[in-house]
């Protein structure tokens, strides 16, 4: 791995590196961690991310699917939200709201959503069963 410094217009150096795969990295390189829950009950908080002191969580994607039990007429509404506790079913801030039909699914990557400091990332569903995986990593706040 090659390391060097880039200088901004005022001469201040910033560390950078080029990986063996040819990637120019000018910020900390982090790998995603996955957090999964099979959401089998309605109106229940499912915790995905717990807060860590001095860090914030960055959501980079999600994978979601519904099973055959989800109502084919109304579907399932699945909010992903910041919460004040592990078991909170109400949002202090809604991050995303997913709407899924019966046997539906989505894979979304490339997100860069910074969550607040000291919050739990939870989700609920109004129709079970929903399988949800959240991808991301912690950064220093």
C-alpha cells in the first residue's frame, strides 16, 4: 500500500493511500457490518444498532423481504428510525419508511446516512413477517 499526503489550497497536508486494488483512499476505510432481524410480530420494536460512546452509525444500505403471510392488499409498512431506547416503538427521528407487498423485496446499497449520536436504530412492522438487514459502520463522532 502506498501512503502519501495531499495538500489543500492552503498547504495543509491530508493523508491518503492507494490500496493494492487501485483505490484512492482519502478518508478512513471502513467495512460494513450487517444487522439482521426477522420481524415476526407487529407493533414490536426490533433493535438493529446500539449506540457506542463517541461514535455514530452510518447506514450504507439495507436488504428487506416480506413473506407469504404479508397482506397482499395492504402490504407492510416498515419504518427504520432513531429511538431513545432499545425497546422504543416510536421514532425520535424517522430515517426511512419501507412499504412492502406480499413476497416483495429490495436491496439498496450506496446510501450514506449518518445517524445521530447516542441513539438506537430500531424498526417495527404493521404486518409480519419482514426480514430486514441493515448494513453500515460506526465512525468517530
